[in-house]
C-alpha cells in the first residue's frame, strides 16, 4: 500500500488523483487531519484514516500496512516542523514502511538563507538515519506565478527585490511525477530534483509578458529595505516580510538556479516552462 499524507492539500491531493490513474484504489491510503474532507477519496475506494504529525499514535495507525509513505512537508512557521517531520518519519518506520518519500525543497543545502532550507535538511538527515530506504523530492518553486510577479497586469511593472534564476515549476506536474515515482518499479534513493526545464529571472518574465501582451512590462528592482517597508505599510507583519525577503536573497545567491531533466523523464514529455504558464494565465 502507498499512503499519502496531506491528501486534502494541493500537492498531496493532486498526487493521489494521479495515483488513482496508475494503481488500484485499494492500494492507496491517505492520512489526513479531517477525514470528512477526504470523503471524495473514500467514495472511490481509497483507505482514509485520521492522522496528524502532532499525534504519533494516530499517525502509526494511518500508516499501517504501508510499503511506501509520502510525507508531505508542513509549512506552519509557528510550529516545530523539524520535530513534526521527524515524528512522521518515526511513525512510518514503526508501521513497517519499506520506503519513505518526503517533499523537500530545491536548494536544500547548507548556507541557504531561506529558513525552510534548514528544516528540509534536518528532515533529510532524519530520513538518512531512519534505517529504511528514502527519497527526498527537492521540488522547485511551484506556487502561482502571480505570487511572485505581483500586480503587474495593473501596474505594468514587476516590482520585487533583486532576484536570480529559478526554474518555476507547475505544481500539477510535480504531483504527477511524484505519483509516477510512487507507482513505478524504479527506486530513487536520496535527494532528487523536480524542476521545470529552464531557470528564468523576473527580468526574463517581464520580457515574456511584454511579448504576450503587446505592452511594455518593466522589471523594477526595489531595495530590500524599501520592499520590506512597502509590505509593512500594506499590513504585512515585519517578521513575515523579512521571511519572504530571504527567498529573493537565496535566489540571487544562486541557490535555486539549477534546472534538472528528471521531471521531463518522469513525465515522458517536456514540462511546462514559466513562459508556458504565464501564457496560459494571460489567456485564461
């Protein structure tokens, strides 16, 4: 059995949907906080059990019978995510899982100024020490592009701090590739990168947007402190703004610059580029 955590979230839920296209429903289980929100999976024959990283006993029960467990990383800045991830790894080991997969992050290396990198590194260390086979899926940034580009359609400007090249990746394709790995016969040991085929800067995307819209979309680079101050002025807490700033700092230091061909191999096609996604967003 393959058990997926976080199956009522975006990435976990999409992964289960792709698994249902590849393996019988009775071979799939989900571990979720609220079983009612996973009723649509239960109705299709998926085993649904309550489990959360804060409750090791429930988690072990939700993992029972699993050959593989996909631990979807949490992102609560107020929680001890390293400790919670470690609890999930320990529960999977206790349940007898033969392989644990974990949704890590591209650029999870020492020195990365983006704080989640340290959480992912620590979780990968827990996996390494677990005594069972493991895979860390170091996913590239896969959020909506508008989260990064800002209100450029209204302003005609992409106004952010200095950045660096990033292979912005389609979350749906990350989920599909994750399902391919879970359902496949090939083992992937240790860290593997799932990224779009090319890394681009916000300046590159400004040029793409200009070509697609027929407007001149400018890339405006804001001073870090000015960017933080502007966010605070809109009601964003300073701590949150400075946290977000570290992502740009990591990008311009090159921590997210590398694109990897594995995603294309897993999908059997070329993944969507950031330019493809931007064109689809504009056409929608």
